């Protein structure tokens, strides 16, 4: 063959192709490409969950180390970004739980969701003033804050949330509804003058 098709430079490979190459032959330089693509997103997620930039930097470093060590376990059933988001969310949540020395209560995922109540909670939550909503997020349990940030800040679909949390669709919807309900209850405690 006279002309050969040039291979794409490593930096132009898709995440999934790059991960597949890394799974065959681990290389810190190639992993560095994934780090460059995702480090600011992971850092921002850590900041939004912990509210502490210095801690977020440490957690970001730990998360990428964990991803590097566990990259062979990535099974390509979801996107790499979703897998990394899942590690980030769970790592931050574990850190917050340990830091606060509290256990979040397990939710009964088999309960029926009242669609009318869920829509009311969502509409009411979205109508709150941003500065006051930030104060509510600060006092929420880490699991509730994480769910709300996934849905409203990161705009994850229910399917992506199912992947990140390893839960069924009904469980994700139930936890989202309960997180909104608890956020509204906190809001009314913090700002009783609001209707």
C-alpha cells in the first residue's frame, strides 16, 4: 500500500479510546491527557460539595489517583466522564460523612412517589432566591446536597444519576423528591418570613 492512513495523535483520541489504550498499557503521560480534560470539572464538583477550595484540591488529587489505580475496572458500559463523576461524587460524599461523623439514614426506595407533590417541591425549590438557596445547601446533609447539585447544577439525567448512584430509576426519583422536600423544610426554618 502506497499511502498509509495516519493514526490519530494520542491527544485527539476519544476518552473511551484513550481509556482502552490505557487498559492495555498503563502510561502516566496518556493518563495525563484524561487529567487535563477532567481536572477542572472534578475540582469544581469537589468545591461545590465541600465548599472548601483547599480541601477540594486534595480531594481532586485523591480522586485521580483512585481513578488511575482502578482504570482496569472501567467496563465501558457508561461514558468515562460518568464513571469519573461517580468516583468524584462518592469520594466527596464519603469524606463529608467521615468529617461530620454522621450516618445518613437509608431511604425506603420502594415507596410510591406522588407526582403532584414532586412537581410542587421542584417548582417551589426553583423559585427560591439564589443567595438563600446557597445557605440552605450549606446546611443540608451531604447526600441531599449531592443529589440536588447533580440534578440542578450538573444537569444530570435520571439515567446518569442511576449510573452514578447505582440505583434504580424509582430510587433516584424518590431520593430527589425527598432531597427537595428536606431542602424546602430547611429553607422555611432559616427564612420563616418567606411564605
